[in-house]
């Protein structure tokens, strides 16, 4: 089927889902977990083929890790599906209730966005997370994963579609795009697709924005920082910085640049560098850092590079303000952390750093929808409209206004037969 046909089918699925009850969507999520478990041998075999091809093409080790879908990933995604089913329904919430004039009541109520196109990296578990969030929030989704994961994505997507059908929902709530031509076609379907979410580099997100009239919600690269302040506790600094970089280097919430105050550097940096190097991390430092540790020279380009690998750039700064300025200039507005015991410095950092997530004394690896209790995430939005940070089910909803009357007319209002009251109400929309 061509992309236009896929988008048309997705539109019909989305219209159906928007009117479904929460218990039906939750049942579908639970069935998805069951079907994935029942088909695990098929999934693992497809993933083995993808990994075999990726190794032959010499895909980097961190990317191979992202591509791998084994028992651990299966357990994680099935638990995520069950947790998501247990979350409250994001649809039908009354966020405003107001009487405009006697007997005329206005309600603002959450509803699905509609049809969403999502382009994501070679991480098969992301397909399950994105599709399940779409279903929970009553949306249909067109999915395009990295070509390295094509076999795994096919099997996973078929499983999710079959589970939806078993629950009485349209199979076409989720459809897999397999080629660049599909993506090109998607960009033209502005009458059928409501939103595109590209996950990738700034350049990739910009390309999507420049080539479509469909609204784009960019999930750009993750150039995350840890800043070790002059008033940092050295032990906390070591723990937070090490975990931020090493726990998983191939994810968007891993630290890519370490900033450290000049006064803290002599007592903290040598020990941290030793631990990082023992973990296999290649260090790149500015001139001040290289006077304290043995490392390669960092270039201007390193400050704005997302490595997704065992590489880390290090810069020594003279002040908190220098650290803030560096992050706001070179960062990607994703997640940034300060390690300090000084509450005034912490407050200044959390207020002045222009990022979706600003942390105090905690690893940047906590920037995750599952960790936040969202069940899963479509990605981490680095913009400011319409969602920001880990994007769960709430980020996949919008709202509509429901105006309930009893025969009121504007002519009567204009003639003074009725007056505006604009009285706020403490009630939910009954319909």
C-alpha cells in the first residue's frame, strides 16, 4: 500500500479510537503484552538477523546495544505496557468549566491529536513504547524506525496490530513505514496527518520542518551536561558524573560534556578521570583540564557534539555563570545537572539553564518517561510548544471546547436579553 492509503487508513482508525472507552484501550495494551510474550521466539529470531547484518556492516558497539532486543528488553516493554494500562485515562478530562450566561456552559476537555507520524532511531523497544502511548491516548500512528531494525520492527508491529484487533480495535492504529520514500510521502499528507515527531539530530529535525506543512514536534539530539560546582560534595560529584556518562552511553540522556569549577577541579577531576578511563571512556579536555589530567585536546566542535559513545568532553569554568552560559550556547535544551551543596547556586542554575530538564545532584539518566511514571515516552521534546521533556500520554493529547446550551442565540445576547456572567464552575463536562 502506498503512503497515502496508509495515512487514510490511519485517519479512520484515529476517528474510531477517539470515541472508545478507556477499558477497551487498556485491554488492548494488556493483550499486546501477552502477544509479545507468546511470539518472543519469532521476535528474537528477527532481531538476530538484524544484529547479524549490523555486525557485518560494522555498526558501533553502543548502537548494537540499542538494536538488541532480548529477554531483558522484552521484560521491560511488557512491564511498560502493563504499567501504561494501569495509568488513568488521559482523555475526557475537564480542564476548564465556565458558565458564559445563564444555562450556557463551556467546558475544555482533553482529546486525542489524531494521526501522528513518528520517525525514530534503531531501537526496537521504542516502537512498542510509541505505539502503546498512541493507543492509550486514542491516536493512530505511522512508525518509521531505523533500517537496521527493520526485521524486528516488522514482527513487533504485527504483534501489536494483532493484539489491537483481538481487543476489538482497528489494526491500522499502528502502521510501519519501511523506506525513505514513505517518509517523503508522509511529509505531503497534511490533510490526513496531524503531527510529525522526528527523533534525531538538529539537522534531521530541520529537514523535516523545511519539507512539510504538517506541524513538527522536534525531539533533537541530547547534548547533556553535568556541572560540578565549587561547592559540590566530591563523592556526589563522582557518583553523578560517572553514572550520567557510563550507565548507558548510547542514549540521549547520557552526559556528553562535563563542566567543572576551577576551584573544584584539582580535588575532583583526577579521581573522576581515572574512573571514567577504567570504564573505557576517552576523555577530551580544554587546556585547563589537560594540565590536571592526561587527555586529548577538545575542539570547538566537541562542545556541540552528541557522541552516543564512550567519549566525553571536559571544560573547566571560572564561575557558575560561565557554566550556565556554556550550556545555553552549546547544549540541546535536553537535560542538564548541577552538583552543589549551595542552594543559591542550585536555584540560579535551575532557573537560568534553558533546558527541558534541570537537575540538582542527580544523574541525567533519570530523564525518561518510564522513570517519571508516564508508562513510557514517545521521546524527549527539546522545544517549548506543545510538549517539553519526556513526552508521555499527556503530550499526545490536545483539547476541544464543548459548549452546552438550551437554545441561546447571539441575537438575544446582542439585544441585551441575556448577560454574560463568565462564572467559573467546579464541575466536569457531563458529555
